[in-house]
């Protein structure tokens, strides 16, 4: 394994050698693959099964799959979950199956299309994994109709 520092300033394959609890903020954020699925509204049935919908948080940018106001998101979406090493276990059930945070937490490898592997920040979009261009804003879909927009994982 190389000890080179990529242009991103992150150590090569840091997630394989550094426990999640020891990641700095830049490393933690880099685990995000940019798919936008964590910003999708989910439906949970009585047995705890979680289904993803294509109905996205009002702050999700449908083109970039990034939060349009990440720094101040809790002012607009107080229920937005802060995911970090201390909260990941209790929030794991709603993370997408392809999520980098979930994969690393479960001791699995990142997919080849993950930006940390490919070196391309658009690779999740190019692989068709992201929700780019596929979401509907929650401000345009009545909550009673969300079940009409359930998607299968991985999408």
C-alpha cells in the first residue's frame, strides 16, 4: 500500500487502517459517495423495514446530489440526522445499502465507483448509483403519496 498523499490531502486508503472513531472531519466527509440517498425520505413499516422513496429533502440539489445548505441545514430541517462515528450505529438501519459509511462500519470494501477508489467525484453519478436527476422535492409531493414513489435498492 502506498503512503502517498493524493491531491485531496487525504492519506491513501485511510479508511482501511484508521478506525471510524479516529477519522478527522475531512476524512469522515470523504466517506460520503455523493449519491444523495441519505437525503431521500424513507418509510418505515411496523416491522422496522425501511423503504427509500425518490422524494427528497427540500434541501437536496437534484443535479449535484448534495445538500444545498449543508452548513445550516438544521435551521431548515431540524430532523436532519447528524451522522458521525458516535451516531452511526443507531442510524445504520436507514443508510442505503451502497453507502460508504455503512460499508466501512460493517467492515466491507468500498465499491469501485466510490470517489475514494475511482479518484473521480462524479463516479457515483457516472455509475448510475446516485439519485442525480431522479428525485422529487418533498415540497411538491404530499406525504400521503410518498408510498407511490418507493424505489428498490440499490438504485
